[in-house]
């Protein structure tokens, strides 16, 4: 673009900006946004159903002569309709299908939830409410989405802890005690595992991103689950070995208590 044309374009843009009117724009945009939301939600629902169907197929992509060979995948579907599967996955993040939404309608979240600091009192109250539900009591009134998400996380942790205990792999070196499984069992007492400095937090986030990208390379759910469990087992071994070393260090560095004094 020449300097003269560039200058003329900037002048034209400035004139368009100066002619812009608030009320006129609102009247123009309101029906357009309404139609855009309607169309977008319809597209997101179709994408959601397609992804769920295609990623939960039973079969494989390697041997076309096998009976369980899969013709279509989520990535091939996205390519067919003209978008990347990464774009589709990101686009689906704010979408909740009507079958899972509180309103009974397909929902697209257009506003990010406000981040607020949680006080120790609020944490204690949430812990108490979640623990009661875990003990078999019904969900109390004003049960929040955050509490539901935390409840599900802990139930999943409990399930994973059980799998971790039952998993039998002779080739894996084991610590004397499964500290990892015990931590998962008692996760109700854990708010967050804090690191020492910002660099460690950034490094941890980078590792999580790499793991996420690695798991996204799998299209068959069973194989993806195996890969995730392999990562979990490796992490479990690290956690057990480090915990055992820490306990040994503490026991060696802490003076022995008087046998007549039980600490009470």
C-alpha cells in the first residue's frame, strides 16, 4: 500500500469513526447479536454431538481391513467442515448442552465468571458442606457449581486412589507405603499444593500444557486412558519415593521424644 493510499484509508476510517452513533449501533447490533447467538448455539450443539460421537467410537484407525476399523474421526470431521479440531475444541469450551444445563436449554457462556478471593471462612464452610455430601447426606440448599465441581473431583480422586491401590505392576519399583493414594484419599484436607516461587509455578504450568497436548494426540478413548494412567503411575512413583525420603529425613533430624512423654 502506497503512502498516499495509506493516508487516504486512514482519513476514511477516521470519518467512519466520527460518524458512528451509539443509539444507531445498538439498534443495528441487537438483532444481529440475537441471530448470531441463535446460529452459534445451533452450530455448537452440532459440534458437541459430533465430537462426543466420534471420540467415543469403539475401534481403531490403523488396519482398514479389520472389522473395527473406523472410517471417520473428530479431526477428519472438522477438516471436512472447514475448521481445525483445535479451533472447534476451544469454541466448545463455553458451551453446555441442554441435557446438562441447569436451564434445560443449550447454553453458551458469553461472560467469563468473575474471579473472587475465597476467605478461610468460606473455604471451611465449603469443606464442611462437601464432606457431608460425601458421607451420604443430600446436597444442602444453595449448593454451588464450585462445590459440585469440587465434589466430583474428590469422588474421582477416590476412584483413582482405589485404582492406584489395586494396580499391580511388578516392573515398577514401589515405595514401602503408598503416600500418593493416601493423599488422594484425604484430599478433603487439601486446598492447594503451593510451590515456592513464580518460576516453579510457570514451569509446572508448562509441563501441564505439554501433557495436555500429548493426550490430545490420542483419538481412541481407551488408548488415551492408558496413556493418562501411565503418566499417573509415573507421578505416583515419584510422589511415593520423595515422600519416603522426606519422612526419613525428618525422622533422622528430629530429636527422639521422651518415652514417658506422649505429647498430650
